[in-house]
C-alpha cells in the first residue's frame, strides 16, 4: 500500500498539532529576497517521485529543499539521491517544526485528497506558502477552510493545475476572450485511462477516491476554460464495469454542463477507458486538442488551419517556476485556491446529480 494511505488514520489524530508550533504568519512576506525558493514535498508517492522531483532539477526559480514522509526508508533514499540535509527531512508528526526552517519557503502537498485540508492548514500556520495538488479537497467546505487559513496567515495558495501553464491549453483559453470564431456553443471534453490497480487510494472513498475528483477535473476544466464561464447546472451519471474493485466510488462519470451564455458541454471521465481530448465548436468554427491534458504533447488544430503545438520542455517545471515567480514578485497566481474551489463546487453538484438522477443547479 502507499505510505500516504497507511499513515492516513494516524494523521487524523494530528489535526491540532499545528497549534503546538507558532510559526510567524508574516514569515513568507518578511523573509529576505531569494533568487530561488526552497520547496518541500509532502508525500513521496508516484507524482512526487517520478514527476515533481525530476522537474525540480530543471527549474530556475525554485529547488527541492526538503521532504515530508512517513517512511524512514524513503527518507534515506531521497536524502542520498538529492543531497537533502537531515534538518530538512520531516515526518507527519513533526511536520509543524518546518515553521522554524528558513530553507523552506513553499510546502507542496502531494497526498490523497482527504489529507489536503489538514496539511495545507498546518503549512499555512507555519508561515509557508502552499502548493496543493488537484483535486483541491473532497468538499467545498474543505476548500474554503484552506483558502481562509492561507489568507489569515498571509501566505499564498496555488493549486497544481499544470495544464493551465501549458501554452497549448492557453491557446484554447484565449479563444474564449476573442471573436475569432465567435462564442463557444458545444464542448466535448474527455479525460481517462485504464487503471489496472486493485487496491489504491483512488478506489477508497475515505481517502478522497473516485474518478470525478481526479481525472474528472481535467474534463471539467476543459469545458470551463474553453467557455471562460462557470456552469450553472449539471446532469450526471456514474457507473462501473468492475464492481469488485470500485466498490465505494465510481469508475466512470459522464456529465452534461449548461453555461450562462447557452453553451453546453458533454464530458466524460473514467478509470476504465483510455480517452483524452477536447473539441470546442464555436459559432463560426472549431478548435480541438488531442491529447488535452497529457504530461507532454498536448496539441491540436483550428478550423482555419492554425496548428496548436507550442513546445514545452516540462509542464511541472514550468508550473513550479511560474508559481514561484509570482510568489517572489507578489503577483497573481495562475491557479490560486479559488480556482480549485470553483471546480469542487461543480464536482459536488455532479455527485448530487448522479445520486438523485436529476439536473442540479450550481452555485
């Protein structure tokens, strides 16, 4: 099992631990200017190990300064591989002591969604800026608490929406703001893959599992970013073809969105089907991406012959550098906590619709 899941129950008892250490809430804003910000990764599963840590070897505005893990063996491996000093290695119990470490400027929470709120709040109380992987949290209430904790402690919160940093996705977003093809009328957005694992946190409801909050956010973002609007209603249907594995959560979700302008979106997401595409039909043309949310190679075209294929070396490195640049300049983040909240507000409505079998209004 993943260490994050094994440690989940024990971390629940630590909700009040942050109060034991009174980090200066002004630390992030009063610290001396740095050329590079130090990032500590919380949770050393696949995404941290295979994607974020390698990306941090390519970044210009930040570097891997520390880690937080519940597995001593992992700590030793990372210490040797990335030359991380002992004083920058924490576990889930002593995590709050990070408040006293000037090497750490940003805490990046890469844990199962059910643990996001606790560690974002603890990091904020420690006076550290926070990056949080998507989905932001299982509920709107969690998201709001995370945003408020960061505001109260005068630190910033960014959600790990790497795709919003991708120039290929940005090309689609730009079309929502210019009259090139007129208004978006119909969007088809899909994101899914076949997950062969049979015992993972993504199949565990208590840990925040289910496809909608994970791959489903990409399908939802495709529609939201393509229209530049927030959906006003949704009709959704959940299903599974492997009930022996997906006992507690959905394997597949299909949902229809209505937008204020009259645009509609047909969205699909699954842990049982390989799919990754976005097509936007406008009043006078179309644009599409396939894949729309891959780690590399997002590319597409437009009805006027325009090719969408902007080069990008590494999505995660670009995301990290741009977010850290915003922190250092005290400028607006591309995907702040409020962006994550907007998605989870829709996700909650999608689950409500799938349960009730009815159209659900959003907001």
